């Protein structure tokens, strides 16, 4: 999958991190990305226990973190934003947005999660953006190779949801030569920013007429 170089931004903002919004529905719903997007929609009619937005250093969340545990590829799991013991560990929907500073070449992204996910990139990715990769229903442990023809800063959106059972999500890159996995925005990994500098609009200048 190739990123559109026209979506490349002029540069990163000043704050490192990933803007992370998590909601937890009151009632169990369909185990699907459509349900997750409906839960995240601005005017959603789905009743929620909470709807919170934070800046996360990395995406390495699990329900086990609430009790000091972990699951997946990486230790030191973070508590799912907003998650407490008051409402259980089901019916989450997450939207994580970040501006990633990518090198030219092939970047292999990985997502390990329970349940599904969707990863997208565009000038301003949203619910209707065609995904680079997705998994609809059930646990996933997948990678996607993204071709970056021009190094620079690109906007990304990761959606994750969980309806019942296990609840965890990791977003990372994989070194194709060594197989090493590094969380996005971790030390030594792809840098993520909460904002970016927009690229200046292209100006078309008329050439002088020859009389």
C-alpha cells in the first residue's frame, strides 16, 4: 500500500504523542467496525459509561493493566484510557490519531488487538477514509507494508474496538531485517506528534504573455 505523497505535511508540531479517544458503551453491540464507528461518531446515540480523550505516549493498552498485568508483545501495558473497575472491561471503541514522521521506503506496521482494528492515512483521515488495513471481528495479530515515496510527516488514524472477553491493543513497527518490534513513538521507533504544520497550498503562476 502506497501513501499519497500529496498528503505529506510540511513538518511536525511541537508535542510528541498520540491523541487517543476512548468510549465505553453501556450495552453490548454488534462485534464490528461499523458499530465502533457508530460509537465514536460525534452525534452518536449510543449510551456510554464514559467518553474521554488523552495524549498517550504509545498505544499499548490492555484490560490487565488495571491490575498491573500485561498481554501481547510488549510489557508495561498502559491502562485503557477511562477504564476503571466500575463498568467492567467490555464495549470499548478507540480512535487514535497521530502525525508520524516517516522515512522513505517501506514501513511495516503491526497491530495486535482484541477485537478488531482499522488503520488509515490521508490528509485528514476520518471514518470514511479507505483503510490501509483492517480486521473486522475477533482478535488480530497482523502487519501491513506501507510504501513511503517521500519522507516526511503523514496523518494516521487507528480505530480499535472490543465487545467482550479480552481487551488489548498494540500499534508498532517491525524491522524487516531483524524482526524487532518497536511501539510507535517509543524510544527508537517512529516519532508521533499530536499536530503538524500544514503544507502550503500550491500556487499556479501565469507566465507573462508574449506580445
